[in-house]
């Protein structure tokens, strides 16, 4: 009977772990609740103009973690991409027919892109895939990678968010590393893995990969499991990543939080 109960529990929701870590920030002292709400933090910063005006370019170490005794992955509803994050968004406010995928392809192409007859779907360009360190010209070869995959975001904190916040995360254009155009098969190899299970074959990109992973976790206040944190630390050491490579300025963090606050109406 006990075994049957455990199986039913696993099918119903997440397998909560006893602890997790957050990338430590010092823009504001982290509240004591389990996971920080990026919108709340951004609103606090917007209200405190004095603090924003005095933000210096002081640097945060991305390997400075705060420990939480709260449960990790304590979600009750199993992850479902369509239900929890939706599809690519077409923002009608910008007066174009481009969805988020098209915008990323346009943004990151080294040459002017070509479109299908509908004028909305990108068909050709030139994209440098940082994972494989190769260039691709056919848009059909490219997938848009959520750097911290949607499923990982969900289990590490996004399950607590409302629809608007999750939809914004899925379509976030506030920086150039949250969404990346990468070779489709390589993105499939990554799937929803953390650095513990996947690192890009391009050795020259590994420190940047770790830094961007931690930046997304920091910006959105997403947790790291114990094994994920340990893997990141070990990989940073193995790849001889420098302090400068694994750092982020408080000013940049504040700017990301403002962008989140200012774009919460993107998804209605």
C-alpha cells in the first residue's frame, strides 16, 4: 500500500527535494520565502529611485550561492509546456507579424534574412551555433533554445508563477542569451538537462555557457538543486573559468528586473 501511494504521488506531481540553492544577489536582501518573485523585486527597485540612482557597477559572483532549507521542486501539477508556458508569442504591439522565434532568428543572423511568401516566417539567414561552433543557413536547421529550459524553469521555481510571468519567460527578449538559435539536433541533445547532464561540445564556449546558465537563474530567481550546483562548481573548475567570466554586475541585474516589470503585460 505504501509503495502504491508513492507511485501515485510521483504521477500527480513533483518529487520535492529537501534543499536548494539560489545565486546570491545583493541588490536587495533576499526575502525569506522559498523563491524570489522577480516582478516583486523589480517593483521594489522601481519604487526606490534613490537606490537605483546609486547602483554602481559592483560585480556579483555567479558562484556565490545562498542556501535554502525549503523544498525544491515542490510542485503539485506535472509540467505541461502548452499549459504552463504556451507557444511562441506574436506581439501585436510592434506592428509586425513576427513571432518570438522569427525575432530571434532576425536578431542573430549575420546576414539579412529571407522570408517565406507570407512575409512572416524566416527561411534563410546565417546563424552561428555556439554549441556546435558551426554556421547554418537554413532556418529549418535551427531551433530556438530556452537557455534554462522551460521544464527546468518550471520545477526550479516557475511553478509558483502566474501565466503572465511564465509566458514572458518563454518569450523573453530582454537579453541576447535567454533565447539562442542553435542547431536542432544539438538542442535536442540538450533537451531539459542542466549542466550536470549536458555541456556543449564546443569547448571554447563552456565557461560562457555556465555563466549564462547562472545569469538566467539569478535574473529569474530560480533555484539550483544540490547536484546541479555541485556540477556547475566542478565544471567551472575543470574548465579553468575565471572570476571575470563568472560574474554579473548589479546594474545589469537591475536592468533585467526592470525589463521584466515593464513587459508583464506582453502576455494577456
